[in-house]
C-alpha cells in the first residue's frame, strides 16, 4: 500500500495534536484546581486570622473591663482606718486597731443585722417575763382585820389605810387597802372579814399586799395600782442640804436642792437616810451623780434617789433592802464596806437599773 507523503504528515501531525491537546487540558485543569485551593487556603487563613483577632479583641475588652472594676474597687475601698476598742466597757479605750475599710463596713453590716435579730428576740423574752412576773405577783386572800393604821407613803400624796390581816390559813399580812377617803366608804373595823385581790409589794421594807379590789358586806372598792416608776440618770451640783422627817418613816432623811448639769433647772431630791451620809461631803458646789425616780415631797414634785455617786463613793439607798429606813443606826464599818465598792460594780448596778427601767416601759 502506498500513501502519499502529505497524508502521512497530516496524519502524523493530527496524532501529535491529538496527543498534545489532552495534556494541555489536564495541565490547565490542574492549574485551575491549584488556584482554587490556594484561594480557599488564603480564605481559611484570613478567617483564622480574623477569628484570632476577634478573640484577642474580646480578651482585651474583658481585661479592660476587669481592670476598670478593680480600679473602681480600689478607689472605693482602698484605705485603712484606726478603731478604738473598749474591751471591758469602762469608757476607756484599751487598744487602737488598724483594719481595712472594707472589713470595717462588713463588720458594721453584720453587727446591725445581728442586733436587729437579737432585739426582736429580747423583746419577746421581756414580754414573756413581764407576763409571768405579773402572774407571780398576783394575790387573792380572805382574812379578819387585826388593826387599821393610817400611813403616808412617798409613792402617793394621799393618806393610805394599812391593815394587819389574819388569813384563813393563820398567816398575818400587811395589806394596803387604799386611800383613806375611799376605804372609809366600807366603814371597816377590827374583826371585820374582808376579801382582797391585789399584788405582792413592800411597805417600808416589809412584805405587804397592795389591794386592787377590797370587798366587804357585798360592797367593793377598786384602787389604781401604783406603776413601777423607771429610774433616770441625773448629774448636777449641790446647792443646799437639810435633814427632815416624814410621817410614818423612821429616822431623819437628807433632802438636797440639785442644780442639774447642762440645764437651767434645780430639782429637789430625797437622797435617803441621813445616817448614810455622815462621812460624806455634800457641801455647796459638790458634784454628784444619781439614779432616781419621780416622786413627791410635801405635795411637790421631787426626785427620790436610789443610787448615788459622789467623790468616788457609791451609796445605795434603795428601800427594798435592809440598808435603808429600818437600818438608820448602822455601824460605820458597814458604811465603809459599801463605800469601797469599785467602779465596775457601780456600773453594773447602773446597767441593771436601766434594764429594769426599759423592761417596764
């Protein structure tokens, strides 16, 4: 078979072209794929960089916010304070502590919360004690009158009728029946049997009963029971003193005019049995402190002293103890022993009296 040269060349060229063209197409596809991969890689790299940049930005913002909070905290709470501490409550600082302001504010808040909780509990306990005490003091009895006497008491400006009563149980009790004017309505006499309801009390240092209701022959009178009077603190200087007697009371009593400190006021004060002050300087200008209740002297408002503090001495003149009216002739040794009480015991007596006052408001 004979082929022309041109045909062979053409065939050869066509074959060459056929062989070359697919190779070029494959190279082009690979190139395009490489370019696509590179673009994808660049996008991923850019995305990763953007993400890292975003995270760094958030961390930076958080750090900045934290720094601002810490800075504000330091500005608000930075600083130390000195706090005086009175461990034994004697009015004198025992130490000065340096503490962080933030700790002080926390302690103050916790103390206020604890105080409020304790106050509520204390009020409930005082109420229960008051009710229980009132029940314990109540008395009801029936007895025959052995004798009747007129008595004047500092708690009242009216003459009171006091009876010695022999009860059905064979006991003899003193009973304050009430004001003379009111008791006279019953026309009582020796041997009359009466019924009494009232409370336990003391009359001139003796156990007694204060009658609220007194019944005889179908008639009943009612008395208003005296209220427990609260004690108050007073301080001032003595203007003058004098000794005087009171009807129905044993011995002499020392009465003073007291110019109250910080007030343009002078109060008359029954300081107590004069025998308690034999060795005490109460001359004009002497400074005294006292716990006293309101009362009357010769139908005029006055103070009735209970505890007196003068020249470093503490003098107890409260009536419900054997240190008063009935003991007008005590020995000097007994007085010296009482005067030697230290300041701590005096403060304790004052605190107890103040708590007694608050519990009866």
